């Protein structure tokens, strides 16, 4: 087990989040900068939260993709779990949206990269379950990274309860053993908000909501995109946010292919964002 005191040299605190505190550090052995994410004191007494924190690292350390924030190590220091992660420089989509809404061609590029990362995660059997602007990171090199898989579930065997969905797809419950629904309500697929069993289409719904909000500043109403969504992207957003999951794209690859068609056709043509 790695001792952070000898393996890592802490440089500075990067910030506090809902789950704990993150530091910038130097990985002495591998000669690289990393982010050390420690679970907060207030969560250490919860076996469920500690387990989810560890699971985030264990699941992601096995998946390597440029659009997923890399996890290098899961460890303990003074009985506190930590993750050694890729150090990112840039801003979250939420921070970007606080400055201005996105141009349609920017939203398209972000959507393509998120779908690419989700495709890798889903192929590995991992659902994110909390896609929202704060969990989409844009680096200084304009590379998009998915963050915070703390609510992720391994469909293969590490879900709290798993089975077959109504369409035969592998799915997992969104509830913990205490019955609390996990995720951020505004971005949840209807089936997730109801506490039903999930598959990859729940993450696609959340992405559709994010893209709609990023372009218009508003959440979609009743699963339908507003008139402000660019006409070349409106059908894609509409299908992503369909209330009936059987009406959505079947997987991330199908949604990616639809967006790629728009990009290769030269669109969407740049125009001013709403707001």
C-alpha cells in the first residue's frame, strides 16, 4: 500500500468538493504531476460512501480513454481513502456556461467527446449516472474529460442489485441499500428519477439535457428541445432526451454516429448562442 507521505509531494490545495478535498501533488516515483482526491472527514463513517469512493477508482483505473479522467491508484493514508488521478488544467462546463452559453458547433464537439468517453465506459460495463455540467471538464487544449464516476456502477457484478431491463439490456438499480436515489435530479433520466433499473440510455438522456442547457441556458421541457436549439442539432437532442428510453439512441456509438454526420456535413453553422 502506497504511503502518500513518501510517494507524493503535495504542492497545493486545488479545492473542496461534495465528496472531499483535492490537492495537486508530484508523483515522485513516476515524475509527473497528479491530483490527490481524499474523501472528506464527514463521509468516513459511511461504509456506503467509502465503498462508492473506492469503486470509482477501481472501475476507472481499468478503463483508459482520452475523454475519461485517468485514475492511477486507489490507496489509503491514515485510514482515509484517496485516489491519485490525472491532473487537469482548464475549467468545467458549468464554469464555462457561467460566462456564456455555447455556440452550437462547440456543443457538438463537446457532445462527440463525451459520447466517445461514455462509449468506452459503457463497453467496460460502467454507467456514470451523474452526467451534468460540473462533471464535464474542458482542458486548455480543448480536450473534454468526464469527471466524478463516484455514482458509477459496474453492470457486470459490482452493482448493489442488477438484472435485466424491460428490453433485455443489462441494467442496475440507482438506489443504495437505504433507498436513496443517486444522481442530480435536473439531469436524471425519468427512469432514474423513479429509481428503476438503468442501462446506458440513462447517461445519454443526461447528456442531452446538458447539451440543451449549454446552448440555451434552460432545461428541456417534457423531453422536447426548445426552439432555440440549432435545427441541425435539435433532432439529436430530442432523441437523446426522449422520455421513453426505447425512443432514444440505443447506445453511445449510435448517438456519436449521428453527431458525426452533422459535423462531416460542415454543421452546425456557427451562430450566436442564446442569451
